[in-house]
C-alpha cells in the first residue's frame, strides 16, 4: 500500500523527474501549489473514500503523515 | 432535506448575454511560467473568459439584453408577464432593488409581481424554485427569471486564487403556467456556518464602507486584495462542492424515483473542471452527459447553468424533448438541484452585449 500511495502522490502532483520519499516535506516541492493541494484532496477522496478537511490537512507535514492519517481513518 | 415537487409549470425559453471583452488566460502573466499556465488551464478547464473589463456594464444591462431577445423570440407581449424575479449578488445599487429598475426598463406592467433574490452560484436553482412556486397555482401565467452576475468586478487583479477563474454573464429564463406540464423536482440546502468561505467583508451594513476598505493588503504570499474585493477559500469550497453536490443530485433522483439513465444531461454550476469532473465521477455519469462552457466563459456565478444550456445544448433543447438535471453550489454556502423536462424551447444564440442599446 505504501508504494502505491507514493506513486499516486507523485502522479497527482505531476512529479516526473525524480523519486519521492515518505519522509519528504511535501510543501517544499517545487510542484506544490494550491491546485496541487486540491488535486491531492480529490485523489484521496477517489482512492480512499476519505475527505481530509483543510484544517486537518494543515497539520500534516510529510508524505508519511498523510499516509498515516489515511490509514488511521480507513482501517 | 428540502424537496419540492412543482406541477403545472414549464420552461419555454432560455437566453444568455455576455460582454464582448475577452480575457485570455493563456496570456495571463500572474499565473506564472508557460508550464504553470498550461497546467492551470488543463486543471481548471478555463481558457478564456468574457468580462465587463473597463466598461461600465452591470448585471442588469446583460440581463436586459438577454430578456429583450428572449421575449421577442417567444412572441410574448410584455404586458402578459405577471411575475418577474431577478437573482444577482452584483446589483446596480445598495438600494433600491434592481428588480424594480428592470421592471421599468423592460416595460413590464406596474401590476407585475416583482422580487429580487440575493444568491450566487446556487442562484438559478433557487430562482427557478421560487418562480415555479408562484406560477404553480395559476395565479400568474407568465414568469420571467433573470439571473446573472458581474463577479469579475469584485475580484482583485492581484489575486491569482480568484482572478483567473471568473467571467460575467446575464441570462433570462421564461416559464409558463401549463396544466399539461411534466412536474419539476427540486432539492435545496443551505449551510451558513461556512458563510465566510466566500465573502466580501466591507461595504454592507455589518462593516460599513470606510477608508480602510480600500487598503490593499497581502493576504497570503503573492495574493493582494482590499476588503471590497471578494475572498474565496479555495480548499474549503472545493471540499464543499465535491461533497454536497453529488449528495444533492443523488438524493433528488432517489427521492423522486428518477432513473439516472433516462436523464439526457447533467448541467453543473461551472466552478472549475477539477471540481465538476469530481462531481461527475461521484454521481457516475459519462462525460457525454455533462456539458461544459467553462473553457470559453469561466465561472460566471449564478449565470453558469443557463449559460451552459445556451452555449452547449442549444441545438438539442430547441429541437427535441430533453430531461435535464442541474446542480448549483457555492456562496452562502447554498446549494440545490433541479430535475425538469424541456420540449423544443426557444433558445437564441448567445448574445454579445451591444453597448449602443
């Protein structure tokens, strides 16, 4: 599930030239912007049937934080 | 949930008028590099927008020309129009109500029932629900619903979170009392808890206009606006739209036992493609049933549903019987859906605003 999530994350933010790590702080990515945030919210809703509210999203810093949050809500 | 079934009312015509001035998003430097620009256009679906620009054109002007053309094509006598509703959040004045000004300008009878409704993206849906209620009893026979906004006037051209998304338009919808009409169905909701998600803070009576209202401040890095310009919380509104709109449509279909497969078109408020495609996938309908006018006109607030019908379904609705579901959602927060049927309605081509009329 972890690799699938990393792939989806990369694809959603259209990161094409490199690999990403679970420990990355995603807001530091060059590709990160407000449309990226919306695309990510949409992807998580589509793939995991989970809406992450913006207040909650603000507390998540790394790719792993997002992944762990999804796991905690969908198990 | 608020559900309405309305008998004896049929839609007989729809028209739309847009300003001539076009903003081409592909040339908008505020969006960043050429790569950023193409990503923006691809994600939002918004390539161009018709805006009032520097002309002093109000919503009432656009709606007036849409109405004149529709009334003429319908062969209606103006004195027969006994119910007139105007929906906008960009009126001519704080007072009087612009609906009164339009009653006179259109030459409607002083005995016509006239009302103004203040709603944005859900405005056409609520306007339809309201005018249908007045017509259903047969007390009124001919109803004119004018719906539109010039929201671009309320956007800061240094706010890339809102400025590239919006266009301006005015529309007219004509309805008649008709005992043979198939029923119209409505689902309507409101959640004022999130009223600050889309707001113009100053200039009303809560925060009266002051010198401070004009001070342009940096709200987020690179985003500048004053308090007379509208704020939009993109993330909250996005989550709202992709959650509430599908629920509204699904509950409408379920409550009134409407077969989704029988519906010819689902016309959504044209917010942006990321949002509306998400809504489309959630209600599980194919792209061939969901028309878009976003590419050419952007998000035109309350006008977007009738504008899309005119821009994209004109051939279909003028020649055939069609079953249509529409869904409006946004500022308020307010949202709702309609199911209605049309049978060879009057639908003139999109009118380009004539400055000399």
